[in-house]
C-alpha cells in the first residue's frame, strides 16, 4: 500500500530546516569527536538525530507533527500537492 504525504511545509521553511538541520547534524558529529563523558555523548547524539530529522522533513516537505496537529500554513491552504 502506497501512502502519499501532503506538503505541509512552506518552501522557505523547507530551506531553513535543511540548512539548520544540516548544520546541527554536522556540529553534533564534530562535537562527538571530543566527547569526554556519557552525558556529552548522549546530548551530542540527540543533536545529530534532531538535525537529521529537520533535514528529512525539509527534504520531504512533510512534517508529521504538523499533520497530527492539523497545522497547514495559510500559503499552502487549497494546494493539492
């Protein structure tokens, strides 16, 4: 069964998510190289995962949390994509 997600993120937000998420993921990876405690490793891994989540949702144009909350930006209302 194939499910098509609707686009619920504006183009500007998509670009921002990809940029900020990519920077966050890279920063987390860089910080992991110098991690000295378990807490630091856990927090830096969370930064990497959060960054990757932003990159994926930005690339797909669909945010599952927005969908769950019923949020659709005004500029996308009435859009069929």
